[in-house]
C-alpha cells in the first residue's frame, strides 16, 4: 500500500503488481489510516520472520554441507527452485537420472554404497498426465532462471546456458501430447520413461554446491532401479555408461529393500512389475545380500 496525492487530496492505494498498477482504497480517513497502519505493522512482522527464517536456513545448509550429505549442481538447484515456484515440480517435471540419487540416499537414511552420484548434465522428464496450459511452459521456466539458456539445434531436447550447463528434457511417449504446443526444448520420447511414472514419487530437500537448498521430486526407487538395470543391458546404450547404470540400479534396489520398509517389494509388487523388467528384478533378487544399514561418511 502507498499514499498518493490526487487533485490536492491524499488517497490510499493498493499496489497490484511490480510495474506499479494500483487500485484506490479511498481518500485519507480514519479507516484508511487504520488500514495503512495495519499493513505497515504486518509488513514489518513478515520481514522479521523472513530474516529469521533466512538465518536458520543458512545455518541448516551449512550444517548439511559440513556433514558431507549428497549435493546437486548449483545450476540444477536454480532450475528446481524456479520449477517449484511455478508449481511444475512433481506435477509436470520429474528429476531423473543420476541427480535423483541424493533423494534416495536421504530416504535410505545414509549414503547408498557403490552408487555413482556425479554427472555433467541435468535430466528432467515431462510427467504431466493431463494437458494443462496454466503455466507458460518449460522454456519460460528456464528463462526465468537464466536468460542465456538456448536450444541446441543439433539436439533439440537439450538447452545450454552461457556457463555451458546442459539441461535435457526427456518424456514418456504418453505424456508428450500434454506439453504446451511449440514449447522448447522438444522432449526426447523414450519408452523406458513410462516405467518411471509408476509407483509413488519421493520428495526431499537437498543442498546445492553453492549452499542453497532445492527440492528434488524423483521416481519411485523400485522402478528407478529396475529401469537402470534394463538400460545397462541395452545395445544402444553408451558402453561407458552401462557400468554406472548397473551399479546404481543394484544399489538403489538393495537400499530400498533394506531401509525403506514403507516401500513394499512383496508379492503384490512383483506381480505388477512390467514384463520387460521382470528378468532384471529376478537377477537382482538372486544376487541380493542384505547389506549393513547405509550410513553417512
């Protein structure tokens, strides 16, 4: 709110947006002065609470880093926060690939043994099950983070910013039609992404390497692990990535079994496993040895 003079009289205005549009609440009077006093008091209280929360958040993030808990790239955290602000995270965008690993470690209550956590890019999957044009799309979200993001014309599912950080958008074929028309980047449709829509997503707040927090929303660890094992056996898969796929898949499945009793791996789950993934589940099950509870380094 603000006071403004019009035709020699002072009026109280409610500011509606950042560019200064406002509506009049009436000329100065006992009522408008009381409204302004209440607004000023509330604003002061909110600012004090915000500053206290910011200090507490800074302390928590510093403690997180000192404990050497799993972190994500700083640029990825910026994307996650913007997607979260726009209510796209979890409802329309899902973190897939190696950057999902910190969420599984936190769910397990400790570092997941033998599971690589380093990657050079940031993969997300379009996961909207219904079409919704309420937001401005993925590219608008990315531009809200960094105006230098541009589409790689040779790989149109990928964008890069001026720092050469790469973001890739994947999608289950069943979800591609639910994107805004002509949005960019164009998602890479992959049949194996369908499996990551199954089960129950996990959500955890993690800290980036620059000390800022962000929320991860990731696939059900059972299907993440099985999909990784499936990928490790595909001829088309980059041979350099196959060992990492297998280690991640085996480790996440084992951690789920050992430390996540609320995520069932019982007979009912086994019957629901897609036929393509059944051999990989059976192979993991034969080799599964209950390991010590994961722990932080």
